[in-house]
C-alpha cells in the first residue's frame, strides 16, 4: 500500500490535449494539490498538457513510474496494463468504467486484467473508481475537478463510489475537516477495503477513517481489522435492502447486505455505522480529541436559548448535566453582573462580559475528572468584544488539549465567527448544539467499545456426538425433527422430553410416560413448516384427545406429504410457565455465522424485538445480546419482576455460536419457542429446526 | 398585529453616540435592511447616530410613532412606556432584559409595565426579546449585528429566544431560505405566540411558520390556531424535562412541558415538531411547493453512489420506488451511451450526456399522477457541460411549478453549483440525498394531517348520574374505589361485577354470588396505592382462600391506615382471558385534558407502549390513538391473530374524553387494567382510580 500512497513518480495514461479529454484532469489536480514528484502524461497523440510533454507510449517512460493511473476506454485497459507490467510498473490505478458493472462483456475484460496483474505481479486499484489521494504529498489522482482542493488533515476516506467520496471530501473542507488519504475502490478487482483499512490503521497521518461501501468484500475480515482498530472507524453501508439492491448492482456490481447483520456487526466491532454523510460530518468534528469516557457533560453558553436546546439534546442522547462544584458556582455567581441567579448546568454566561471568567471556568472544568466533556456555545458575540472572545476561544482549545478534555464548540454567533474557528484556529465547530451533543455521543460510543471475543468455547458442546449425528443425515436440507432435537441436546441445551410414535397406541403409551397434558407434532423428512399445514396439535389432556390428535396428524400427513413418505408423531409434554423466547442462527453471505435472540409469542413480529451478534460470542457477549432486547430486560427482572435463569440462556447462545463455528455445514438453526424459567430453573427448548448444506 | 409589522415610523429609545451603546444597532440594522419609513432615535444625551439626530425625550417626537422600540436599562422601562402612552404610541417593543427572568424585583417591574399598557391601551412585545423584523419593508428591530441581513422570502419566525431566532435566520440565509417576518417574544408579558401565529396564518407574505418556544402560553389555543392552519407550522419546544427546566426558567421564566403530551398535541394539530434547528432547515427547503401526497418517489441521479444513498433514505423514511413506465424506461435506455442496462428507480443517468434527455424524462414524470415527488441528484457536472446542466435545472424547476409536482434537488456536484441554485435560481437545495428524502417525508406528514375533531360527544355517558355521584364526594383527592368503579360504569364502560364486604362472612357471601375464582382488594379513603401495601390479593379459588385473604387485608389495613379509618374489601371475580391494556386521562398544565392508552402487564414499563391524545377525541381519533401503540396493532389482529373488540375500546376512550371535558374537577383517571376480549365480547375494566380537585 505504501507505494500507492507515496509514489515518487506517476504516469498518467490516456491524456490528450483535446479539451474534453478527462485524463488530463488528473495532471491538473496533481499540480493544483502541489505534488512534488514526477508526472508523466502518456497518450498516443502526443502534444503537451499543462506544460508537460505527453509521451506517446508507456515504453517511452524514462523510468518505471511508482504508480500508473489509467483512464482510457475500457477495451484498451488490458493492453495498457500489460504495457505497464512490461515496464516494471507494479502499482496501477484504473479509473476507466465499463467493466463488470456493465455486464458480461465488461466482466470478461476484468478477467483478462486479473490474469495480467497476476502475471506481472501488479497491485491494482479499481477499475471504475477515482483512484487515490494523499494530501500529505499532494498526490491527487481523481480526474474530476476538485473545487476546492481538499483541506489537508487527518481523516482518511475509503469509498467504493468515487462520486460519493469526492462530494464528501468537498464538504469536509467546507466544514473544517481535513483529508489525509483517499481511495476510491470502484469494482475492487484486486485491492479491496480491508487491506487499505489495515494499512490506514498503522498510518501515522490518519486519525480516523470513513468507509463508504456498497458491497462488502469480506465482512468477517472487516470486523477483524476494525476490532483491533486503535482509531475511530465510520462506515456508511446503504445497500441493505430491495430499495437499493438493483441500483447498487448496476453501479458497482455489489450485492446487498442484511441491514440487521450489518448493524450488529458494526456494534460488535466498535465501528460507528453512520446513516448519511451529514451524520459523518457531525461525528468527525471531534477527530483527534480524546474520547468521551462517561455521561457527564457541562454546557457553557452565552445564549440562554441555545443552552436550553443543548440541554434538550442531552436528554435525547442520554447525557447527564451534573451540578457545578460549589466553588465554581460561587465564582460564576460573583462574576455575574446581576448577581441574582445561581448558575445551573447548562451555565448561562450571558450576564458575564469578562471573558477571562470564561477561561477560568473552563480550566476548572478541564481539571475535574467527573466532567467527561464540555460543550461551549460560543456567542452571541458583540462587535466590541470580538477580539477578546476569540482570545478566550484560543485559550480554551489549548486547555482542552493540555488537560485532554473533550471539547465541542458550537458557534451561535454570526456566521463569520465560524470561519475564524475553521480557517484561523483549524478547529472544526458545530452549527447547532444538537449536532455537538450528537458528536459527543458518537465519541462516547467509541469509548465504550467492548473487547473482542477471542476463541470462545463452550464446554457443554459434545462435538463427537454432533459429528456422528450429522454423518448419518443427508448432506443438505432440513434435518428430521427428531435429529434436530437430539442435536440441540448434544449442544447442552435442555429439550422438553419427547418420544415418537407411528401408531395411535404408541402415541398413547408415550403420552402416559411423559404425563398429561401433551402435544403432538407431525414429523417427516420433507415437512418443513409443520405448523402451517396443521401438523402441531396442542393441549391434549387425556387419552381420547391423543387418539383424536394422532388420527388428525395421519390425515394431515395423507394430504400434504408425497405419496408413500414415512412419517411419525413426536409427543411432548405441554410445558407451562416461563417466558417464551426465540434462539436462532444463520450464515450471512458476508459476515458468516450470526446468532439471534428475541421475544417469542405474540410480540415477536410486531415488536421485531430481536438482536443479533456475529459469531463467535462468549457468555458475556451473549449476555449483552440478551440485554439488547426488550424481552431481555424483562427477563433480567426489570422493575420488580423476578429474574429468570439468564445464565442457562447465555450458555445456550454461546453453545450455538460454537456449533456454527465448528460445523460449517450447518446453515440455519431455529429454536422456537424456548421457555426461560425464573430462578435457577433453566431453559427448555420446545422445538428445533436445523438446515444443513 | 398589522401595525407592529408595517409601521410607517419607528422610535428607537435608548440610543446614544457611545461606541458600546446597543440601541443604536437597531438604527444600523434598519438602514442596512433598507427600511423606508421614518426612524426617530431617542436618548437623553442627544447627539447624532448614522446621520440622524437623537431626540432627547419621547415627547420631542414630531408624531406618535407607529412603533416604539425600547432598549434602556430595565429600571427605566416603565417610565419610557408611560412616556410612549402619553404620546399616543400604542405599539411598543421592549428589548431590555432584567425582568421576571431575574426574579422578584424584575417581576415587580413587569407588573408595573402591565398596569401601564393597560392604562394606555398599548400592545407590547417583550420584554427580554429582540423585537420584530419584516423583510418586506426592511423593518429590522433587533439591536444585535445581523451578518448577513436576512434574505427576503416567505418563511416567518416566532421565537421566544432572540438569540435562537437570529441564529436560525442567519442559517436560513446561508441555506437559501428567505425570511418574511420575525418576532422575538421574550417574556411574553402581553403579546404571545398564539396571537402572532393566528395573524401569520392570514398573512399573504408568509408561506410557512417556525416557532421556537421554551414555555407554552396556552397549548390548547395553540392547537386550535394550528389545526386550522392552511400553511405548514414547525415548532421546536426543547423545554420538556428536568434537563432543561432550570435553564429555561432562568432564561425566559418558562415552565417545562410534558414531552409526550407535546408530541401528541403536535401530531393532532398537524404541526411538525422539529427537534433541532438543523431539522427545520431541512424541512423548510420545500416551502412553497405542493405537499407530497403519497409514497411514490422517483430518484434521478447522475451519481450511482448518491442514487444508492437516496434509495437507502427511501427505505428509512418509508418511500416506495415504483418502476418507470415502459415507455419512459425504453426512452432512457435508447438514450444511454452503453445501451446495456435497463433503468431501474433510482434512475442512474450517469451514462447520458445529453441533458435534453433529462428534461424530457422529468417532464414525463411531472405528468404521471402515480409519481408523488421527484428527487434529482444534480451532479457530478463536468466543466464543459456546466451551462447545459444549469439550463436543464432551470427547466426542471419551471416544469415542477407548472405541473405542481414536488421536486427536491440535491447538489452532488462541486459546491459552487449550490451557490448557483441558491443565488441565481432562488431554489433551496439539499446537500445530501438523505436530507432531501427527509424533507419529502415531512411534507408527506403535512399532507396527511387528520381533520380536527369538532364537538365529539359520547351518547353512553350518563351525565346526571356522574354529577350526582361527584356531588356526594369530597371536592379534592382520590375518590373511594367503589365510587370510582361506579363512575366508570356511568361512563358506559363495563366494570367486572363487584361487591363490598366489611366482614369475613360478607366476603364469603359475595364470593359465592360472584363465582370463584375471585380477588379481594382493600378500599379506604386514604389508600391510594393499594397494590404497593399488599392490599390486592388475587387467585382465590375457594372459601378458605377468601377467609384468609380477608384476614390478611384486615392486617394490612391495621398496619397502613390511619387509626380508626373505616375500610372495606372489594370482591371481584377473577377475570381470565383477553389482552390487558391501560386507559387513562389527566390534565396537562398547558394542553388541558389528555387521554392515554397503552399496553398493560409486564410490557407496560419496558416498552413504554403508550400513546396520547389531547381531548376531545371521537371514536375515529380514538381508533388512531389505539393503533399508535404496538398493543393496538396486536389487538387489531395483526398477522393472523383474531381481532379484539376495538369498537368498545374506542367508545370507552371517547367517553373518557367527554368526561374530562364535561367535568373539569376530574383531574386524573386511571383504569388499570382493562381487559379487551376477542370478537364482539367487549372490554372489562378491573380497577379504577379517579382523582378530583
């Protein structure tokens, strides 16, 4: 990666003197951004561009350029890549479009290029992207006009869409946020996001990373990289549903992800998933500051109204507004003109015109370990006091840095004061208090990242028994109900006692053994949705009920099963009491095995009270998974209710996680319902469905 | 109001030539804004300001000015107001602070002023506010510097905080939104928001209104005015909790409102409650356009990535992206360069360089009644095509107006293109697709406003019986349980059969009459929270249970009731089945009677699944109230479950609404639980608590 970002020379291929030539935009941008290395424009028609001669062929280069940027029609790209390979160029950026995003013909071209880079040992970024920027050295490979040239700074961008990345970079500049490195991934033929992200994690110039992704190259690896990230990582992943899938596919040949899995995975990895560019611009304004390590916020404000708005935002985002220390409160009170009101938090400083008071108050707050961040509403500032106010602002920023106290400044003065902060202090400010509090909340989320789960193992899982059981079953499709129930037992999850019967008499005997009331379920290899066809009969209180139910199942089997398929009835005691939950697992296309937990019964679908985690999870992570749901809070014994046996529940979830990791052939597990009982009475799975493949 | 907004002359009182004099800022702003009427600066020290002579006293005015703006120290204000009164000035704006927001002394000053304006028949805006702006005539009374002077337009602001209002006005200008009128209310001694809002509703220059309120003068009246509003009304009401109450009180002497009531009231009145200034700036960009009357959105985009982001925002905000008509799809396909991909919605036009195609596509969409709004991602635009792209934009805006189709434009080109839209076309644009879709969603909310409930009456309410019952009870405090249960019956709400007992034997007889199982509840005048003290005993299946329970209640009564207080046991059959809900009512300090409905049982507190309505509500509004909750959706028979008797439920809610309107002495009603049964089997209240006062 290093050579992509720090080339000493760049060949720009596809340049001509034609006014509508796009490639020469690359040369223009490089020069405007102040690139000091060598630039070699290349194009068959020769001529000059921005004072540089255009070489007519790659072989005419005086040296193998460190990087070649290619912007020719797609059909010529393979030849150019080969030319580069022959010249010994090993880093290539392809900005041309017209590849896999346009269908079969383009896909073939990509395949051809893939073979070439393999042969010549080339690393390639693109195609169908805008290339690479490194503001540290003025490297600026996008061809499209950059107005303005990005502000230099410490935030790096990895964007699958060049347009989105460039638009954001322009807004960052406007909002006072500086760019360090930028990569537009395009179709990700060779280099994808994870490799770049890993590089940026170790890059001294980068303090935070924003990723825009339409498809995930390898979600699991992304988690792996981000989990160890010492810097804030923000991702925007909009392609998560039917609304976006068609357009995203035609744009960057990307497949949609599952929004709930993306959401869960980001939380687990400590990645902030932003839902819009505007969200990112808010969050990023605290880049480079220490993280907000608690809920206590002090708001200093000269505008009473903006103080109220800030306090409301604290309510929205769960910040507390602790009282000031008595000494500080007295000092503010004594310094105020009217000396009437004791200061509360937010502190309304509207009545104090001596800015040295503000600085002293702020320095005090900086040294108070119980204050986790300070929000300053800067303004209104009247003309005569402007210089003093600005001096105070400078002091505050210095103190915040000195004492490592997170500081958010919201400019509520005239808009030109925003420019002062942005351009003279290089300190990005917020436009409204709500945005500032939101950014502090993002920072707090980053501070609260949980430690990654490493090598979680469930001692309750009988690996050999499960392997033996699976060996006896077909390699794909749903397991028979009885096999599913057995497998769950081997996982250490208790299952309600059950027996099978193929005759009415056997069913009666089983019911007698298990104890009334019982329920009967139809089981057959081809039957997946037994409830829907009437194959589950509950509430059987006596032998007559059981006989009738067995006959009914026989009737259902006759109607719904393929002629001649063997079936049996599964008899279970009808379990009363406890709370109903659902436990499940499936394999996500990009993130791999995922564990789900949620409320059962009537609330399941209406509430969508389900939380997810990417496996592996240990008991502790399972606990967090459970508490992410409303039902989890109820189970925990919220507000006076007796707590249920969460330990057994978490053990079951961790065991399921282990199962999915250990047995990749298991595609899907659905335990619905599972009853969770108060006290130490454990859990009981009442049904299980498992798909292998 | 008219004279406040359209004065032909303005006296500015408190002016001096001193460099730090604040009042002269008013004169400066008036001149910069181009006010053409007469300006009379007044101040005891005389001199000149901005070329105008400073009159030394109000009585020196050559005429009674239409408006007097006062900015002197608070203690002088009463005298100045009296001077104005004597001169025959009847419209006064007081910008000075130092009144009720600073405590008792200031309150006394306000009282003095109140008497004076009464005597001289003066209308007064303020004190402690920034006064009035009317951009139509350059009236600009705020004293603080306005950089920039607001853009002229059609949005009016009513703000309790001058600072918040001015800051927003500055941002509106930056965002391309024009200001029409502005009032900073301050302490609302005389003129409050409702009167101004009513005026603006009939003001031809105003197309939308934003209100910033820290306290509500009269929430019920606000609803009344806004409900009939022919224009969009946006309110920001941050002072809704303990976080904000202290600072808001010290800022504008305002009391906090109940957030849930505010939220419900705004919905009922068709007011958009924005939670931040940034929200408003997004929503307001569609001002003057027709409302979005459905869910079907078409996105035209030149950037594939921004199209994906727009589609994601549609997912977030519940918009549909219908397919294009076959003709239109063919036309786009034929016009594309690569001719490979069939256009989906979002339409990626990145491959089309002929902008007349865009105009033709847009005109087509404008004429399609199934398309409820169009979002255009404008850009990227390359230098050579800029002029043609701009021509297209102009055409689109014209067509949108001609065909009355809501159009949101998001500029994804270089930022200078935003300036083109703002400054040359006067068309506010969005920075990111998510903001555009959010604004369209706000517009759709405005289009879906429900009609106000007028004179809803419940025929099931026995007014006379209730009046008689209340006459027999103490005038304040909680009614005895038996009286509460009777009152509820008179309301037409069925209550589970019940009897009272003062001896164990009576209890046994009652239980025998009602049928087992039963429950026993302790009832006594002073007992409010009977469950908490163990005064409710459930699940009594036989006479022994009942005897024991009665003895237990006697014990509880002995322990918890004041010595000698009479008590009785209420015996009720234990009702099984149905879903548990809660019905309630209370009086909000600003909005008056409020009706609540929510889930009962274990989910009540965890889910906070409660919805509110300001009374009166009719059956139809009650239906909407019920469906606002999750439990309501379950009761309705969501996803296969049998529906319950919603008609009885809604009748009960409407009846309760009628009770609160008819009997102002009833402060609080709490029916918890109420069981709702499937089919036509009605509802049954199992307990009732009523407070009068």
